[in-house]
C-alpha cells in the first residue's frame, strides 16, 4: 500500500472558523510533510515531522498548527485563516526522517477561505 | 527562493513525439527528483537521480544530470495524451533536509 490519504478533499471555511485537515499513511514511513500549493506554482514546504517530532517549520503563521498524534497520522489545524490562505494543501511522507528520499503525496485538500 | 528553475514553462506536442524538459539549480545537491502532477491533484514521483549518477531510465523516461552545469533534463519518449500534466524537478541540497521544487513545466500532449 503506497497510499497517502487526505481528508477532506474540499473544504470551505470562513475566517472565524476552526477546521482540521487530516493525513494518514500506513507505509511505516517516519517522515511526514505539509505543503501549500497555489495555482500554477510549485509546492511550498510548510512543516516536516521526523519520528513524530516537528523538525522543520518554514516560518508558517501560527494560524496553522500541525500535530502528529502518531507515526501514521498528521493533522493541520486551521484557525482564523485569511482569504490568501486559499490553496491546495498537500501531505506527503517518506521512509526515513533523517534522509529525504522519495516522497509519496496525497491527493490534497482544496481549501477555500471566504 | 526556489533552488530549481525549469524550462520551458509550457510545452505542447503531438502524441507520439518526444518531450524534453530542463531543470537548472544553484547549489550542490545530494539528489534530484522529478515529479508529475495531474491538474489539481497530488504529485507522483517519477524518478530519482543521485549526484554521482549521470543518466537513469525508467520505462519511457530518461533523466540526465550534469553536476558541472548544475542542470538536469527529463525526456519522455513516444508521448501519450495521458502524459499531459505539470512536471516538477525537486532537489535535495548536499547537506539539506528538505526538497525544493522548481517552478514546473506544463506539458500538453495533443491526440
């Protein structure tokens, strides 16, 4: 099973809402990633978890809060977002948290902030 | 800033033709990877080439790496309509711990 599952597929939220994005993998991978992708742009790294510990935060605003409850799950909690945060949010995983190799991506969550 | 720059930005070819995309980067790398993204979907890993390799093949894909010129190319032979997608190169810097993606090439294969 080489699948990374993201839910929901689509999310519309107001600027005062609190919502969460969920990502799951059962490949035994020890590194998990959150990326943000705007239309016609490459993915931009937001956070990296390695062995369930936050190892990289790319200066992401605090209205985005990641959480890694266990080695298979990754959440992204959203609060008080801005319309410019509307984007495709991609989760990825890779085998070894100490060395970046092939990344396996989920299908993404399309987020619209009204 | 982005590590990799790709050209062309967009490429339109007929089915059966070959497609070549190029990627240039700025600093020494550990490996370079190519990913494909169908419209609005997740990325799919295509091929990885390490800094000590010069060429790799996978099915209809051929990747070359020239570390002296800090560039790579992806060749897709005998293209199909299903190859229509965006293609991104991504580099892992020599002492880095994250992939940095290039701007991408949009490939359209007309049937």
